[in-house]
C-alpha cells in the first residue's frame, strides 16, 4: 500500500511541471535617432500598438516580433526581433516534464529587454 501511495505521489508531482514565467515580457523600444512615433508589433500570440520611445508588455512567443513603425514626421521602418530560449527550459526538460508544457505555452521564450529600431535619418 505504501509503495502505491508513493508511486501516485511521485506521478502527481512530476506530471504538472511548468516554468513560472509571466506570459508577458517588457520590451523597451526606441528609434535609432531618438525620434517619437508609433509601432505596430505582432507575433503569433497577439498584436500591440506601441508608442515610441516606450516600454510595452509583449506576449512571449517562439516566433519573431515583427515591427512596422512610423516616426512622428512620417518616416517608416520595419524590424524583426528574434526570440530566444530562456535557461529555465533546460531544468524543466531535465528534471520534470521534458519541457512539453512550456513548449506549448511559449513561457520559456524571451525577447530582449530593449531594442533600437533602425530608422533613416531625417533629411
């Protein structure tokens, strides 16, 4: 009976492992010339309108964060920010659930804390 309870306890504890990262990550965005403007940011998890310069909370995703921007004087810029894997996924994969839960939710992915969008200088 004790062996059965021990086996059930171990299975219950190991089967629902997940990284405790927030689903949203703050990303500070600015233009290379310091001008103001707005960007439309999009990945497969959502889309956001970001005032530049500024900080916006972006949903973690395994695909790039695509930016379509316009400065206050009408210049346009396009950029793509790649996401990377955080270190916590390794611990989850090795010790708990092979990283399956976090691969589905993308909570193991990271965007850089700040990103400078290159924009052509004003004429």
